[in-house]
């Protein structure tokens, strides 16, 4: 009986431990929809069909340094864009949104209250009523600062690689040409010419040649392929 009582007490303690472990999770899951909207890891924006801001979440306000009353009912979405972004919004973004009802993953730049720029990826959808009539525009904005920095780093690395390749090609070309005679020696009674084609602009290789006198009335030509022994043939 004592063992049974001990087992029962142990079982109740284990159940109590599991309950206590699950309490923090249940508390986390009790977040309100409003809190999820306001503190989402992305910016949310709702505008009227003409672009006037009707609702904005706290995340976007913090990113841009505005108060809610600065934007809601007073500014349009295009007012938050840089000059270039505003032009793209008017000529491409808005027409596509009206035509398709959704535009996804467009890279734009927002202008914060202090004048700094915030690169974002913008996705907008048109909310419709049951009859299919457009009511408002819902927009999600993702912070693209890390992505922009990564793209700049990739571009810088590519430019450095292109510069290094150009330098290597210049060096290779110089080395190849220094192994060739600047001009063939004229041979009496014989027209001579040569054309050299680079096998590679990145590696020193290919065929090297020369034409030279051996003795009175005798001439020799020499050519060599990279990696092979040169051969001399008298004329």
C-alpha cells in the first residue's frame, strides 16, 4: 500500500510539473490579435483606394519615427516613399495593383521622419467586398536593410573580382607578347608573315615562334607549344 501511495504521489507530482511547464506556453498563446498586429516583425499599412493611410501598425511607426496621428488620415502611402520610389509607385506599382489586385515583393525605399532611408520589400493586396468591389488596400512591408547590405557586399566582391581578372589579363598579355619577336626578320627572296592567336587571356600559353639566321643563306624557325619542347627546323 505504501508503494502504491508513493506511486500515486509521484504521478501527481509529475502531472503537476507538466502543468507548470505548459503554463508559460499557454500565456504566450493568449496574445491578442491587436498585439500581434501592432508588434509584428513587419510593417502593416491599410490605405484607402486613393492611397490615404487609414491604419498603420506600431512596428512601421517605430521604423519611420512617426506618431500615428502624423500619418492616419493625413498622409498617403506615396508620401512615405523617396522621389524615385514615388515615381515607380505611380508608373508601375499602382497600375499593376489596380489591374491584378496584388503586387508582391517590390523593392522600394521609405523616407523616415529624420530623412534617413529604409529599404523595404512591399506586398500589397486589394480587399474586396462580397460583390468584388474594391474597398481598401492592405500592404505589408519587410525590412530589407540586411538584404541590401548583403547585395552591396556581393556587388563589391564581384567588382573586385572583375578588377583582379582584368589586371591578370593585362599581365598575361604582357608576358605573352614579351616572349614573341616584335617583328620577323626579313628574309631575302622570301615573304614572311606571322599571326599569333592567344589560346587564353587568363593563362600564359599557346605557341611561341621566332625566325632567325643560321648561316649564310640558311634560316631557321622555332616554335614552341606551352608544355612541349621547342623544335628548330633549318631552311
